[in-house]
C-alpha cells in the first residue's frame, strides 16, 4: 500500500509543483492549458520516479503498511479525470490551429501525454479505492 500511496502523492505533486512557476506568458485559455500541461508532465518526470523509489524502499523495509484512505483515492481519481479532460481539448486545439504558429505536433503530443497521465492517475486512485473497499492489502 505504501507504493500506491507514494505513487499517488508523486502524481499529485507533479500537478502542484508547476503552480508557483506559472506566469501569464501568452494570451488565451488554450495557451494557459498547454503551458500547465507541459509543466505538469515535466514535473511528473521528476516526482514519479522519486515516489516509486521511496515506495519500493518502504515496501521492502515494511516500515509503512497503513493503507491509503478514501480521501486520497478520491482526490487522486478526481485529479486524473481533470487532467484527462484538459488533455482532450488541447489535442483538438493543436489539430485545428493554422500551420506556421508554434509546433502543432509537439502540442498534440503534450495533449496525448496529458490524457495518458490522467488515465494512469485515475487508475491509481480507483485501484486504491477498490483495495480499500475490499479490505484486502494491496501488493
């Protein structure tokens, strides 16, 4: 359970880490969404491996065996769904932009990675809730 808990924390921290660094750089909601999703993905590249290594160490030493709560599972699932719902409009916006402005292919990849990251985050939250409801210890 420590592995799932720390994976959830690292995914959530990956979403919170870019917030202090977000500035008003470009006009429009689509650009702000793209900037946030890009920052989120870069932050998760840092936080997720750290959370996984910490979780593996805690599982190996059996120092943290308390299961995650319903609140963490619900927040993780909700955060994943929000990231997914922001990735879809980013992909459609990148496909509809006229050529010559920015890098539509790169922005499309950012949207796809955001949808994938949101799906994994929602899955982690759902798995935590399922293990908690079943009352069985997670692997």
